[in-house]
C-alpha cells in the first residue's frame, strides 16, 4: 500500500519506526506491506520517490535535523509543495499527522480534501479536520468512494472508536464519558499526592507530557476537541467548541485536593458527551469509581449502552508509538475492507 505522510513529529516517526521494526511480521502475519512514497513537514519541505522512501533513512534524517540529510537517489524529488505531493504521489492513502489546529483545521483540512479528490483514503491523527469539518470530510469520502478513518484522534492507539462504532454496533450509546487528556491526568495524580499545580506542570513538561504552552491541555480544550470528534462519530452531531461547557484544572487549589482526599475522593478532568451536548471539567469522584483508579498519563472512557450497560476501556492516550499504532490499525482495517489493492 503506497502512502503519503503529512507531518513527521513524534507520531509520524513512531509510525515509521513501527513499519521499520515490524515489516517482516506485518507481511507474514497480515499480508501487509507499506511503501511510503511521500512525506512532508511544515518547516522541512517534502520528499517524494515513486518507488518508496527508506524508513531507516527517514528516521535518521529527522534525528539529524531535516530532509537535507536524506540521501540522494535517482528519481528523488524535494521540490513539490504538499498539495502537489498529494496530487501526484500515486499513493493509495494519506496519513495526516501534522500538528492539530482547533481554530480552522488548516492546512490539514485542505490536504484531506485534496487526497479524496485524488482518489486516496484518508487516515488522521490530526484532530482538527474531524473535530471541525466531519460532515464535509465524510461527504468528500463518499463522493470519492474512499474511506475516512481517525482512530488516533481520541485515545491514541487505544481503540475507543473501533469499540464504540464496530464492537458495540447494535447498542444504543446513551453517553460517553472519561479521562481523555493524559497531561492533566498525570498532573492531577501528582497533585493528589501533594504536589502543587506549578510543580506538577513542570514535571509534566520535563517528561514530555505537556507542551511549553500547556493551554490546550490544562484549560480543557484538548479533551473538548476529542468530544467534538465523539459527537460527530457516535451521534452524527456537529458541534463547535463554543457549544461545550469547558473548564480546566488551573483553578484547583491544594485545599481542594486536600478536601477531596479527606472525603475519600479524588479529582479527575472528566469529558462527557451525549446526543444533547457535552462538557469538560474537573470532578470529584469516589475512590471506588472505576475512573478514579486511572492514574498517570493513562486515558479511559466509559460507554453507557442499552444492551451492555457500562463498558469501560482503559489504555494509553498519547505517545508517538501508541498513536503511530493507531495509524497502522486503520491501515490494516483498510486492507481488510478493500483488499491489498486499496
């Protein structure tokens, strides 16, 4: 399966490392072989070769500082724009793993639409296009007869969308609620043990869980973006961030955490969506609650259904390898659905 990869940060590199490490096993066990014919980054430009780019060389070039370190070879092009790369790549699928923007979803949204116009499937780790333009993407996918998949956008490689949309098909999903941001869950775990907000944030940044600007995480917007995706994917409802009630963890004080501990409770940043709307905010949960036992950077989601009651899924919600695996799982699903020719 020929692929074009937009973005080569932690997720893109995690995905390519998986392909490098597991190529033989994937071919033997799944009958799957991926060929990355094109790759693009916002600051580093593009690479394209019709016969494929070498995964180990891509990883080495990224570690060395950019595509200028990728070795020359006959047929290699470095001068294509991202849109030209998509249009002329000859690839069967676009993998969108560039940084998320929840204001306008660009330029990733244009890349996805261009891919459908070129007859490609689209797989996203980038939350923006699905959160802000799901109906438009779905219409473009259907018009092209191609698939739109986005498992990586909610809980990295933990298959919450596959569980809800496929394994629980036939159930009515009344509600989805859970811990959808690993950064704040890690911080709250530390704060519940006595750390200050500032100390917990500094440690989360040191470990790579939090960005230099942690606003999207600590103010609840990352989790809210995931709720927009769940609303669209589970209920067919198109919401905007302004439609949700969103609060983060900045306002929690040591006294709040101490009061919760004294009451046998703990704080979690809970995201909740129903067909009627959604919210993100810190909540006190009894220590006996299933979500109270989810510590560190782990994510969890509980689906409330008519036939199965409550189903809770717990797993990694971030990480380059984990999110890269979600891209791979969507590719394998494409192969099962369409066969080896895409």
